[in-house]
C-alpha cells in the first residue's frame, strides 16, 4: 500500500474528515455497533521492582489487559523476562524522553553524544516535558525512540504498541510526526486518540476550568476551547488508519490526577473503595468505541518512597484493578476488554475493506 506523507495528508484532511463514515474505530475493527471496548493499560513497567510487581498482579489477577515498558529504566530485564515467560502477554514500549524523579534517574539509550539535546546537567534525561521541548530536536527524539526499540528487539521482546511517557511526544508536532512515522514504518500500533475523543475532551476542559478557578481567572459561562493536541486528531487518526494501523476512539487518562484526601493515613480497603468508585463512575461515562484507560499500578514497598511520593496513588490504581466490584461492573454493563495485540490482529484482518 502506498503510504501518504504526514504533511500531504493533513493538506487534504478537511476533505478526508468530512467524508469519514460515522462508524467508530471499534466498529471498523469488527466489534458490534455501540460496543464499548477497553484496553485497561498499566504504564511504567520496568521503572522499579514495585512497578513490575504491580503490572504482573494487575494483569494476571485483575482486569488490566496491557502494559508498556520504559526501556531506559533499571528493572527492564525483570519485566522482559516475565513477558517472555508468558506468551501472549500484551506489552508495548512506553517511549521515555524524561526522567522525572529527584533521586532515581536514567539517561538516554542512544548516548549523550548522539542526543545531547535530551540530556540535562546530571547526564540524565530531563525531568520535565518543558526541558525536552526547549532543548531537543525532532531528529534527537527519533534517534532515542529507535534506540529504545532496538534494545527491546535485542532482548527478544517485540512490542505490541508504542505510547508516550508523560505525553512528551505530543508536546511538539515535529516530535509527534517522528512518533507516528516510526509506528507506520515498523507497523507497530501507536497510542493515538483519533476518534471523537468525547471523554478526553470533556476531561481536558474540566482540568482547564479547575486550573483557571485555582488561579481566580474563571467566570461562569466562560468559553473554553478545545485542547490544541486535539485540533487535528481526526485527520491524524485517518492518516494512521490509511497506513495500516489501528486507531483509538478515545482516551481515559484521569486517575493520576485523582487526589484522595489524607490517602497516606487510609487503610487499603478504604483506598480500594475510593479508587474503584472513581473508576466505575468515569468508565461508566465512556461512549461507544475503542478506549484506552491508562493507570499506574504499584504495590509500594517501604523503599518506594525514596523513588516517588506517588506510592499510595499507584496502589489505588492496582487495588481497583483487583477489586471484584470493578470486574462485575464491567461485565454487567457489557464492556469488552481487549489488548493492543488483538487490536492489531483485527486491523490486519480488515485490511483496506474499511
């Protein structure tokens, strides 16, 4: 199949989108009309031993279906060994361009000489998306992504998809181009919400309003525009689909912003109930289509506090995934659980018929 260039496709995006069928991508992939299909996805595999344990428990004992690995991190060999011992385990690459913790850090796999714009004064990846944005070129980003993919393949780990740690690859259009191009070139699905994004748009606007209220700048009735990252979402979704990759209809990426009051003094049962309630409420609002629900599952040890202060937040995600109440809710409400592996298999099967 002849591949369209990113820029040429966007030039005809208005025509492509206006002619787009009303089918969701889930329908295009063969699921029934009206189906709500979920990839329950755990980020940050390989970051720490606790992260690996959380991933394994959330998928083997809970309702989670997928994960992605941070290839520059110390505990990658542990999780890759587990992946290889469990055929069919759904694991992608959590493409990592930042190293955000104060005392637990990592550097680029491509090496400082190859990607100097990605390296801070400690010789590690920058701690923030802003650091990358103002320092790294798109070519450096591309080199590092390819180095991370190369390490995975060298270890005998073939990823089922690509996604972006801290959303860095969505911070600049030139980065995103490299990300999309890598997926198309290698025919590896990329995380990209290119459908109607109803939940993601609603949550993004709610977050904007919350921040404006915090700053005392919000007034009732104020018009809030769409997030910039969604301006071309449908056109990019069509571009990916026409180049042989599956596309998400929506993205649920909310739980990291949930803040349970006094969480450090709550019992596991209280944390589990609170997080499960929030998952049930928010997942219940999802529209038909294929949605990726992102979480960070960890059962923090006594030492995890020296890595991050998010231990109980991550524990909440894990306990919710293990909660029989969530499993029952998903079943009773007809949600279909899937993996990136199945999604790509379906995309290959439908070919150019959709």
